């Protein structure tokens, strides 16, 4: 066995805490959305980085945004609710304009789903990380394991891609 052949460890989750966090995510969504029970929900986050050159030091600042993401298959409605890292406070619901989305892609290596808006919309799109977080996560809510929820959302995105193909949109390759 070589020095570099060490098998990576699986993330460590506390099942009870994970169940409580999923329940809290559902409560937040139902508080912010009137008919919240008709949506499937999961945790997602986005990050943005800003690099600035200074006289003495260069600085790189990364900002994380945490969301409760809700989606409904019947009418392809997607809602984002921004939350704090402790899942105690949240903002109002923000509907994603799915009529302006022209491309949907997913990168399984980094578990990021991208909903790209049409040109001239004012924003490029939504780049949502829908991965899990372990007990040792440094940023955001810890201990969220959501493989079933992620697979459900990816199934939703695949069915939305079929709608985009019927509209004649040029789509990126889909890899699950």
C-alpha cells in the first residue's frame, strides 16, 4: 500500500440532528410560502468570490448565501428562501422566473446545478450547490445529508430540460 493510496473517509453525519434540520427546513418553507406543503424542499447554497489587489496585500473574499429551495413539478415553480447559517431567520420567498430560464445543467463532481437565464435578463442565472454538509463543515448549516432530496431535484431538472428542448433551446450536456 503506497503513501498516496489512502481511501478518503465518508462524511460523518449525526442522523438525529440531520432529521431535525430537515424538519426545520420544511418549517421555514411553510412559514414563507402559502401552500408550502405542495413543494418538495432541500438545502442549497451559493458562494461568490471577490479578489482585490492592494498596495501591500491582495485580498480574496468569499461570501456564502444559504437557501431553502422549494420546487413543484406540476407547474415547474422554483422558490428560494434565504436563511442564516443557524436556520433561525429567513427572508421572504423569491420565485425564480422559469419562463426566462433557457438552459439547465448539473456538475456531479461539485454537486452544482445551474439554471441559466436568457440574454438581456439582467443576471446570468442561479448556480446552486445542492451537496451535503457534515458535522465538520466550516460554513453554513452543519449536518445535512440529503441524497433523496437531491435526486428528486435532479429528476425535476431533467423533466424541465425536456420542456426546454420542446421550446427549441440549445442545452448543455447533462451528466448525473
